[in-house]
C-alpha cells in the first residue's frame, strides 16, 4: 500500500524543461539576480492579483518585514491573530513594533471586527489579517473599512492565499499591501521566495530599496535605508514564474478535492469540516476540519500514519503564538477561541493530482479510526 503524503510538490516535466532553459539563460548571461525573469514574475503576479505593483523578495517573512518597515511600525503596536505562523508576529518585532495578539472568529479561524476592536489600544497603528489555509474571511471588507475609519493600516498576510478571493476580489487587494510566500509547500512555489503586492507607489519604492541593502538603485552604492539582502534570485524567479502559469489549474484541482472531502465526510462522526463562506473563493491550501473534543489529535495522526499510511499535514497552527515561549513578553492572558481551534483542528492531505482512490482512503482511514475511538482520550 503506497503512502499518501501530507502534501505533494507538482512541477510537470514540460515546466521543468522551460525552467531549465530560463536558468541556463541566467547562467550564460550572468544575470543572476534582479533580472528579467524576476521582473516578469513581478509583472505577471501583479496582474493575477489585480494590484498596480509587485516586488519579489527572498521570502514571505521578508515580505512582511519590508511592508511593516515601510508603514513605520517602530515603537507602535500592531494587532495580529494569535493562530498564525511565527513569522507574522516576528516580522512586527524585527520591524521595531510590538505584536498585540487577538482572538479569532470560530467560523473562519480569522480576525473579526469584534476581535480586532477588543485588541486595539491607543498605541495601535495597524492590523495584520492572516488568510489562514487560503480562506478569505467574509468579514475582510468590514475589517478594512473599520481600520480606514480609525486611521489604522491593514496588511494582509496572504502566505496561504495564492488565487484565493472573496466576492470576485482577490486576496491581497483589501489592505495597504499584502505578503505572499513561495515556500515549497505553498499552492505555488519558487523553492524559496516571497512577493509584496500593493497599489501604493511609496511602499513599492521602499520595498525595492529595502530588499537590496537599502540602496537608492540597483546600480548604485548610495544607501538611503537600513536594508538587507532580501533579493530574489533569477533562479528562484524562473521557478516561480513557471508555477504562476499553473495557479488557476492547481486551485481548480484543490477545490475539486475539497468538494470530494466535504461530500464524503458528511457520514463520518467525530470530525466537522471548516467550510468557507459561499462568497469566499478559497484555494484550499489547507482542508481544515475540527475534531470532537474527546479525540486525541496526536493519537489520531499516529494511527492514520502507522495503520493506514495516511499523513496529515501540519496544523495552522497547533500552538497559538501567545502560548509560544518566544513571545512571552507580548502575551496578554487567554484567547479562548483560538486556543480551542488550535487544539482541535486537523488538515487533511490535499494537492493537485490527488486521485479519487486516495481521497477515499483518507476518508476511510478517518472513519475507521474515529468510529473505533482509537484516537479518543479514553483509548489513549
């Protein structure tokens, strides 16, 4: 019995040939960074998202930090959901700001106007909205309007949200700027890399300077900002540009797998899918489902892998940031909804090319494990 992986990187043979041609061109010409392939990647990505500008950088993490530096968060608080990856609050801290952790809405695993309002203080200058698992919350336009009315910036952490949208509007277009990631597990990858998208010419100019050691221009050594080496190489840009051409196809396949899961899980006790709002065009970077409170997630995952050779992908996320030791100085009491959601959810395998037989095996394995309560606390 073949194993079903938590995720699968898909780069078809014809795409590999094209990528290798572009890489060979870069190697022959010596244009290895900030060249034509990176520029083409930026232009194409901006067109897909629907923003005026895109700036390619080293990672999704550096994309966040560059935007936060450009928005001037030093010495100020920025509201951030506690159920996010380390990089989101860490970028605030590295930019000189202070993360203000907020609770989330149970239906979306994202911030709501209410949870933002509960976290904001007079020291707050902005909000980071994280599109967890590729789901754009239906509250996003309300949060954006609420922030505008109070003079707060809205930054989208869209690391999970390539190709996602809400009501026909793409993730990355609701705030002042957005950060995407091209880490290997993402919906599309560049191996490593990130992208900043914005309609703000000032943010674009600062981002181009910050990514290249703070230089005024690529061909000068006149430094105007305390930048860093956050450039994206031409080799990574070649992979990202190729993958971007597959985005629509990959998202369509993920949505098909998600629909199949949703239909089959209706007959499985002990687990409930977290489904997007009808207006939300999720890319299903993750297929998130909540376990009943008596199910031990660790036992469940171990049983699925050892008995059925089914691997579940990493949670989003298993430990909320305000419970992480590294963020202890910024913790501020309990955030109960996030704590419960982080403790109980799982992410089912989902990737382009996943077969009906693989989907059936995942659901069968879940049904067998949960019905026998192998994964229950009592059995553990």
